[in-house]
């Protein structure tokens, strides 16, 4: 079953994270090749707009900007595309670091600059495969220990996860998680087709519908093979609950395979 708010990943053309516009120290901290913050801002905007068309959809996985929020967020209005934001710890709309009152105050600034703000973790499908997206990885950080653990996705149970936060420069994919931050991708958004190829290449990841069908059949087989008396009400209740979960998972996968279903989602 879906644990997190549902999002239509099929609408997304590009994904990115950790632009850190106007962050005066990020070039030093993340070893970026920019001598001043103004040069970094100019180059990030240039590379973004050379990559993204005005009609494209971009999913940004957090830490858009740091500095004077009014100036830095207003600057991002120059960026091409329809832009969704999954908040990171440095965003002024992050539940991990901001109060509800602060989020209510700053959200309009993001929205005026063209951002649609999403929850901290989103779930959905992309070309039939189930995926998660969050600012945070399953594991890993830019510091020695993992921070904001209560705001991260659930444990790694094999669902591919897109994330930022680590500022790693030497890789995107790492097991079931894929770092989409600009530090690993030439300081520009990356085409979602890169993610598609990575997911298809994961040896233990299958389309969601295939998984749901197999698990539903296994649940029925297990129930058929179980021995119990007619008076064992507890067994039947447990069996009912297992079957109900399997059917709900299967129906969710079917809904995803048919976009005109009535599932509530964060669709554009």
C-alpha cells in the first residue's frame, strides 16, 4: 500500500537538487568551481535554462537557496519550466527545520517564484515502476552522521529512491538510491530518462503490477496450504487481513497502470 502522498512521476522531464542559490559558503563546503557566489548563481541559472525548456516539468529535491530568502527565492523565478519542490533542510518550507508558522510565512515567496511545494517524501510510479523521492537518502549525509532521520523515507525495502542532500560529486546511483544533486551532475538538472535507465537496470526491481500480482498469488497459496479447524476464528481473521493487504496492493498497482483511476494524487 502507499505510505506517502502519491505523485505522478510520469509528468516529470528533469530532476535535480541542492542548487543552494546565494549560499556564500557552498563552493567552499562542496568544492564547487566558482570563485564568487554571484558567478555561481549566474552559472547555475545559465546551465538550468540551457537544459530545460519553458514547457518542461522539473522536480527539485530540496535546498533551492540559502541566504536572504526574499532575494534568493525571487531569483529562481528566472528558471525555465514548471517546478515542483520537495523541501530540504535548508528550505524555509521544510518541516524538518522550520516551524509551522515560518512555513506559512515563507511558502508564498516560493509560490510567487513559481514553485509548487510538495511533501517531504513522495511516492508514485514512473513507467510502471514504483519509486520514492525525498531530499534525504535512505542512508548517507554530507556530514559524518545521518541527520534529520525522522524526516527521511522509511528503511530501504527495495523501492528505488531519488534524493539529494549528500553533495556527493562522484556518483548518482548507489544501490537502491540515486543522488540527483547538481554537484554530481555538472551543476544542471538531469533528464529523467537517466533515472528510467537506472531503474530498469536494477536486478531486483520489477514493475509494480508484476510484484503485486505475484504477492497476491503467494498470499492465496499460503492460505490454501494452511491447516486449521473451522472454529479457528483467529486464523481466519489473520488470513483475511493478509488477503486484504494483498488485494489493496494489487488494486493500487492496477490504478497506477490506468491513469484515469480515481486515486487521489499530487498530479499536475
